[in-house]
C-alpha cells in the first residue's frame, strides 16, 4: 500500500458518499465494503486531520452497522482525539466508545488526552471525554482519572455534573478505591435541586444497591425524601427499585415507605410508575396485607386491559405474589386459565408459570387434566412447554406433591401419547426413578409400560424411543407384576423394534432376557411344586393338547396367545424365511385378543404359577429364537452380545424342557435339576431389588489401602507388551460364536455347544458391569419390613448386605414428613436419599469487586458516625478537596490502597478485640457473606453508639502502619485487584508512615470537619422520628 | 446497568443503529442481533412488546418500518423503557422533522449523540427533549 496522495485527500469519499454507495451496491455489498476499507486504511494514515477524521468516521459507521473489524483505526482515533478542533474530537471519541473496550491496547495512550479534556473549560469537550470514559474505562484509567471526576462531581454545569455521576458508576466498578474519594460528593448530589442530577445519581445508587444493598441502608433518609418529594416518574421508579432492595433488610424502613408508595399508586396516572409500585410491594413488602390488596386490585386493572403489555405484566406481578398470597391468583383464576389460549406465546407462557405456581397436592390432578387438554390442542412448542413444566413441577423434591402414584404413572403414559410430545428423556428418567423409589406403584408401572410397548405406533416417533426404553426396562425389571409375561415378550421382540436405535434395542433384549428368566423360573419351580402333588398331569396335558375349551375363562387371553404361537411354530416349520412376517401377524393378532379379553384381575403372583404350560414355554423359546436369531449377527456390539446371552440361555435349558414330559416323574425331577439350578441362579441375579443411589455415593466409598489411583501408568505399556497373548486368548471364547452367528443363523440348534454355561454367565457378569444405566449395583438391597409401613411412618429401616457395610450410610432414607391425615389413599413410600438428589452446589463466592465497592462504601458511610472509625475516607476527601495541585494524585493513591485495610480493620474493631485487626486483610473478603450481612444492621448501630476517644483511633492507626509489612508477607492474594493493592502497599509504605503522621497532626487541629457536620446519617433517628 | 443495548432495525431485519453499553465482540453482537431480530420481527401487533432472550429482556416497539429494540436487565421496568423509546422517537422527530429511516441512516452520528445525551453507562440521564437537543444544535451551529 502506498501512502495517501494529495489526490486521495481531495477526492476522498465522505461518509455520505459511503452510505450512498452502500445503498447502490446492495447486491455486491461485501465487495464494496472491502474496497472502501482499503481506501480507509490508506486514508487513516494521512497527515491531514480532516482526511483522517473522515476515514475514522467511515470506519466507525461500517463497524457499527456492518460488523467490520476496525482495530486498525484505533490508533488514528487516538491521534484524532488530540486535535484542537471540536469536530475531530467528537469523531474520535465516538469511534473510541464504539470500538474500544477495557482491554484495548491504545487506551494507555488516551489517558493524558482524557485528563486534558476533563479539565477543559469547554463543557462539551468535558462531556465528550466523560462519555468516552464511561464506555472504555479500565482499572488504569479509573485510577488515574479519579481526581478529575471527583472535581467534576460538583461541577456547576448541570450537563457535566450528571454525566460525571453516570461515569462514576463505571469507575467504581473498575476501581473500588475511588469510592473513598468520591462517595461523599455523590451522596451530596442526591439533595441537589436539579432534577437531572438527582435522576442520574438515583440511577447510580439503584445500580449499586442492586448489587449489594446492605451498605446503602444508611442513605435511606435521602432516598425517602426523594420518594416523597419527587414528581419525576423516572426518578421515582429508580427510587422504588432502591427501596425494593433495602426494605427486606430493615423492617422499620418498610413500615415507613409503605404509605408513600400506596399514595403514589393511588395518585399516579402513569402505568410505568404504577407497575413499579406494584412490583415493589409484591416483591419486598408482601407482609403488609392492605398494600398487597391494593396492588392486586391494580393488577386486576392491568389484566382486564386490552393492551397485551399490561396483561403480560399483570400476570408477571401475580406470579411474584403467588408464593405468599395464593388468594391473589385464586381470585383471578378464570383469567389465568383463559390466558393459556392467548394469541401471544409469551402471555401463554406466563399464564402457564402461574398455573404451575398454583399447583398443590389437592388440585394437582385437576390442573393436570386441564393442562393436558390444552397440550393436546396447542402448537408443538407450547405443548412441550406444558409437558416440561408439568414434569418438572411434579418431580420437585422427589415427587413431593404426588400422592397417588398410580395416577401419576398413568399420566406419564398419557403424556407419551400426545402427538407433539418431545419430552422423552424426562419421562424416561421419571418412569425409572419412580419404579425404583416407589414400591407400591410397580404393578401399575408395569401395566403402563406394557401399554406403551405393545403400541406399534409409538415406535415410529424418535422422540419417544427413550420412553420406550424406560418402559422396556421397567417391564423387565418388575416382570413379576406383569399380568401376562408372554405378551410382554412378544411386545419386546416385535419386528418393528428394528426402528429403535441400537442402544435402546439392547435394553429391549435385556428386558426380554429378564422376562424369559422369570418365565422359565416360574415354570420350572411351579412344576417342581406341583410335581409333588399329583395334579400336575392335568396342567401338562392341557398344555400339550393345545385344547381350546377354556377360551372364555379369565386365562383366555393367555391361551389364545399360546395357540397363536403354536400356529406360528407351524409356519416356521414350513418356511423359516417368512418368519418375521408371521411373527408380526401373531403380534397384531395377539394385541387384538388381549384388548378384547379383560386381563385377569386376581393377584398376579398366584396366577403366574399356573400360567406357564410346557407348550407355552416352548412357543416362547421358539419365538425368542426366531426373533433374536438374526440379531446374533448384528454389527452393533451391544445388541449382538445381548442376543447371544439370551440364545445361550435358551440353548442351556431347551433340551431338558422339551424332553421332560416323556419321562416319568422321578426321573423328571433329577434331570430338571441342572436347568433348575441355572434358572434359580439367573433369577436370583436378576430379581434382587435395585434402590436409588446417591449421586455422591462414589465419593464416599473409601479408597482401599494400597490402591494408587493417581499413579503414572506410562510404564504399563512395557508390561502389557508381555501379556498381549493371554489377553487375546481370553477373547477367543467369543470368537467362534461370532463366526457361527455370521454363518448359520437358522441352524442354530445343530451347532455344537461351546461351554455355554460359563460363557453366558461370564457375559452376563460383563453386562452387569458395563451397562451402567439400568444396572444399578445389585449389592445394595433394601430390605424393608415385610408389610409396607404406613404413610405416617417417618423412618424406613434399611439393612444392607454384609460385605458392603459401608454403603449403609448411603441409603438412609426418610419420608416426606408432613402428611395430611384425611387422605383417602395413603401415599406410598417414596425412597429418598438424605442427600445427592439435588446437585450439590459448591459454595461459590460472587465477584470480589462488589465486595470491595460495598466495603469501601460502608467504610465511608460508617465513617460519618463514629469519630474513631472515620479515618481514611474522611481524610482523603479532606485532603483531596483542600490540596489542589500536582501532589494530589500521589496522595490519593496510597490512601486508597491503605484504605482497604483500614476498612477491614475498622469493621473488625467494632465487634472484636483489637488484637484481631492484625489478621485483617483481604482475606476478609473471602469469608462467607451471609453472616456478615446479617450482622450488618446491628454492627452499624453499635458503631454509631460507640463514641470512642481519639487516642484509640491514633493508636490503632499506628499499629496498623506497623503491621503493614506483616500483612504484605502473610497475605495470600485473593484476586487481581488485591494483588495490585499489595504491590502498591509495599510500594507506598514509606508514604503511609508520613501520611499517618500528617493525619495525627491534622486530626488534632481540625477536630470538626465539614463532613461530620454536613452529612451525618442515622437511620434509627430517622425511622423513629 | 439498566440498559444493555439499543438497536434500530428495519422490517427487513437490517440494523440501522446499534449501541451497546457492555462490550461484546463483533461476532457476539452479530449473533445476538440475529437472534433477537428474528424473534421480535416474527411477532404481531396483538402480542406484547416484551421478549425474554438469554439473560436479557427485550422491550421493543415498532414505528412505521423501523423497530426500536432495547435490551435491559431483568428487573428493569418494561413500561418505563417503552416510554423511553417513545421519548427517543419524539426527540428525533423534533430534530429531523418527521423522522424516517433514511434520516437515521444518513445521520447515524447525530442519532448516537442524542443517545449519548439520554443514556450513559446504561442509565437514563436526561429525559427532557430540549435538554437533549441543545448541545447537538450548538454543535451543528459550530461546525
């Protein structure tokens, strides 16, 4: 690039040309912009300031509207700011405030220019500089320019004063020590006669008080005067915001302000002020019934207004008021419900929140009914909002508000069937969670799970796959409650499960495994049981003969199933190729059957024993084999492995089951033995109770001695090299199976058996280890007392198996303590963990900056009250206001840094022995805030009450300066600013000693300062007046 | 900080003025503007003028082809911000005389100066039209 020529300057495009050009080049905008940027790059280097100004102007425009990177123009902007012409300055500062931020490198170069302009006699130049400073201010600028801003805070020019006030907020944020210098002047401005100044200063205090209200309590009298006197709505709104923050801290203050606020509410015609009054009352003054009634009456006016804005705000106000005054919503219930079908999604959402806030144990089912109806009718987005908030509300605090879990589980099933439902994940976790926590609901849960599983339509909706996975898990885990396990098995193996993702399919197969285990187990053991009695023959024969006459009896559905299965078996014999289809047919057939026939209603346990006949079991095995056979060759590891598990088990037991009926009874028992043993083993493995586990359980397991978790494992590789062979060998067990599965899927039975028992059990163990989601540690068995405790029992005893004694603590459970006695149905026990149900929140400190500001503010304010503690802030004010000239900066800075220490020391002084002030340091900022906040009020009062002699003050200060060095060494810096302060501290120790001496002398001379007489503030006086 | 940003956007979604009171990178601004504009322009006259977005509350108002969007803190008074928008429009109206989109396009700087007089550091500091315009008219005369 060449430098700009004279021609360039002469024919430079102005900003207006650029804008016109942009409008002409709508299509090729980006090329036009990049061309202009090239020009600008050249022009900003021009020595001619006018050219440079135009270039900077253009790049500012491009940046703010077209997002162009303008970092190259940063330095030219700084150059331009130094121009004597006002117009150039204006352009430069605008560019700076548009693109600079606190980390911009060239800011350093701007410091002097800003100082010069802040001291300028031209008020517009000052205001430009202030405006720029309020945007770009960083720590360095704030520190360097604090004296200038301090001066401007009492400028006679209203334009400048209000801008200085607005700027000071930013300065405080960057450099908390500025508070000590400027705070007094800021406070004086509250009493200014100029409304603009008051408006600005109230805005600043509103901001400050919203961050940390405690420190500003002593200023309440000033704000109160503004609240009563001001007629400017803007100011009133801000003052109300301040009081909303202050009132909760000081009950007597609340009592004072309630009347003026109500007065404003009655008087004003401005909706904005009205709303602010309402909000203040409902958020901070909700203990005052009459005020709340008035506010709610006004809210009602908002609600019936045609303006959607007011409607929205009215609903919002109601949702604030509802936790304490539910009557307010009940009065407006009709309107709220109507708003659920408003045209505005925001209003609908707000109404929904309100409805959810009204939910209680008593009206939950009614509200659910209404909301689900709305969910059916509304658009997908709002529908899911409804479902989401219902799910969230119901699960609060481990399903606290739910009494009838059977009902809730069926509602979950209903939600799944709402066409727009996309809340699969939440429903999934709740189904499983409830299954584990609430024993009583399991039969209903299994029923709901079954309904979901047999519905082939649901498989097509990917959002619901998670729900189905939960349903499958529940059905498998609690299959003993199932009315018809065989039907369940068919649902789990239906061909459309091919639509599921493999992870969920794996859950299906695993559940099928459990169902199969259960069926075989109950079949074998039921038979053993009946074998001893002579009546078994009937059972066996009826199964073998496939007789139909019992169709009408309660077991009809079951028999129909087995019949259908038998036919499917025949089909298989004819052609195994069309097998899938036939199974599908069977499934649909069965669905039809089961839907028509009412399910057996007697207790499931007794029924199950009678349910399985030999024929039905054989059909079941065939069904599984045909369904899972193809999956044994699946490429999905999870699916394949699980399918093999099931098939392996079948292979184990199949032979014996098919053979047995031909034997006589004595032999039969003997030969069954092996299969029975296996089934017993499997059954025991699967049907141990799973309980919820605390999130923090892992942490509480002590690390065994000698286990090195943090050891470096780099040298493991060399060791591994040696043992490579054995590892591959261990996998060889599975390998032939894989080949086999690929080769012959349907000739399964002819294959030789390869140690199936050891394989399946080891694989099973693998699974239990690996599949974390649905296999909670089986060791934790919660054994409750045999009959369920009543709902009023508060503790649930739990015993844990011996080898895991240390887990006892993990599963201490408690019940929801308070129960209504008049419930018709006792609430089932909900297992709760003592902790870990909620995410544990690490105690986190908020930003230390606010602490620093409020600390400084408190010091300045408290400094007014007690003479002994009014040290640094007062003096620095005094000094900087009285000593003008060059040394001022040098003095103010060290004061600021020592002031922080002084602050901490002062507040400590009030409630503890003087010795402790030695430990006082920035470490204090690290302490938890709440105790300090709580103690604040009394601390302040005690401050005021204490009148101590000057000698104490001097002594304290002297010791502090002596302790200075110790502090620097001993402290661990808590933040960057503290770092800086430490640095400054050590730097200015010498100064401090000198200054302290000056102070002592000064204190002696000027006993009464202007500030003490001027702005002594006393809340208690004011409140009691 | 009460006001976080002020945007003026025409009905095609083109930004005509963007003033931020907190620092965001250009990419962040673009993303934010895109999301907000999409959200607000999709709404109709019968719907309320407040939109919650991320951690902001957007208060917006439409004047002819131009949308005025103000992003504020969550506890800011929405109705007051609506009044502020109206005040801004009235001020510009008085200065430009029947203000339109083109006025703002070609006098973006002026619009920024007006905003600077009204809002500093996110706080509203001036609410009188003549006070806002006085320095600007003086500057006009001077240059």
